[in-house]
């Protein structure tokens, strides 16, 4: 297929341009086509970062969708909401969302393939239905699309920040302000690639807002809202102001707390999500209660009273 360019397309990155003209395909799939030479600019392959000129001739040879590689597994799922377009899952801590980095089974995708006959394919062959993700040791609400139209609609809402995401987090130390806003760019840590960092003056824009719900002797319980969805965003931002999430040793939390059992996960929970329904446009709110293991751990702390 040939892309018909407009005046507004001049100066836009090639991968971004393709996604605006071919929204039915995921960004990852389009970038893979570019790297595989399936996208030709004036008869030659280009990088995804190539800046398009008005006079360019862009041809795309779509690749056939390959079969799903993930296999169904009879893993229990807690469903918070379901209709013809989407399902909201209460993801437990410890469950990986999709295969990768050596994980080939026991993922949310494996469970979804067992429970649902129809899932969107827009996210790629290994991520059917997956619109967004949660870290492995973060629990809570996660949206899954049943068809490509719903997937595209939800993805656009995430990209335009129309979706409200609210988390609950317990952090080390006494957060001074009852309300706060962290606006620091996030990028990969050049010294430790498994980490992200907000200490460099570069990276992708990220905005995190917090509100203190309760104070304990050495901890603060927060409600957190994010305006962007960067990798490890809440964990990185809270650690950057000296308050790492409890249990998050990667970002500075201690391994043990005197008088407390060891946390086998982060004290971070995706509590609430609000979005416009892809078909009806109705504003939908889905909530997941704080898991019992986190509630018990928090309540065992020396209490400082409500904020």
C-alpha cells in the first residue's frame, strides 16, 4: 500500500507517521516492518526515526499476522468488569502480564487465552488483548481489549491521558507535604540497565501526583495518580524524592523492617481506573480493593494517625 502524505506529515518521524495513517496496527508491529525493510521511502529502507519530507513516496508491504505463540493455561482470574468489548482483570502480584525475558508460561496472557475466545490482535502476536501493563509485583486493575476496535480506542485514551489511573502506595519515611507533584523525565539508567532513573536531565516526560492518606511512624500511605505511563514511573519518582516504595529493593527500599514480616512484593496497588467505554462513551470506573496482605502489613505499623 502507498501512503498519501499531507502537508502536516512533513518533518514527522517515519514510525509516528505510519501509526497515524495505519492506526489499526500497533507501534511495535510498524517499527518491526520498518526494520525488516517492509517500509520503503523512495524505494529504499529507512530507520524509524527518519523525518519524512513532503515529496517522499512511502510504500508499505504489511506482513501477515502470524499465529499466537502463547498457549492457553487454566489459571484462575478475578474479573472486576466484563462486557462485549473489554474485561477488567484484578491482576495479582507476582503474575507477569505477557511472555518475555525468559518467562514463557504462567502469564496473564496464558490465562486470558484459556478464559476468552476473542481477544484483540492489535497489540501483537504475543500480547493478545493487552492494552497496558503493570509491573510483575504490582497488583490491581488492568484493562484487556476483546477486539481491535476497542483496543485502538483505549490505546488512544491512554495516549491522550483521558484515562485516570489511581494507585495506593506505602513509602518509606515521612512525606512532608500532604499533596505533591513530581514532574521529572524518566530514562533508562546507564549504569544499571534493569533500572530507570529520574536523575538525568533527559528522557520521556513523566508526571506523578500524590496525596497523603495516612502517616505511620516511619512510613507514609499515599494515593498516587499518574498523568503518564512510563516504565516504573511511580517507583522511580517516589524514590527520586527520597521515599522508595516499601518492598522495592531495586529502588532503595531495605530488605527487612524490624518487627515486620518480609514483603515478597512491592507495596504498590493499581486501585482505580476511569475511562470512556469504547462503544457507548459512558464514563466507567473500575476499582480493586487493597489486597489483604498489604492491608495487614500496613495496619501492623506503628500508627501516626490519618493525615
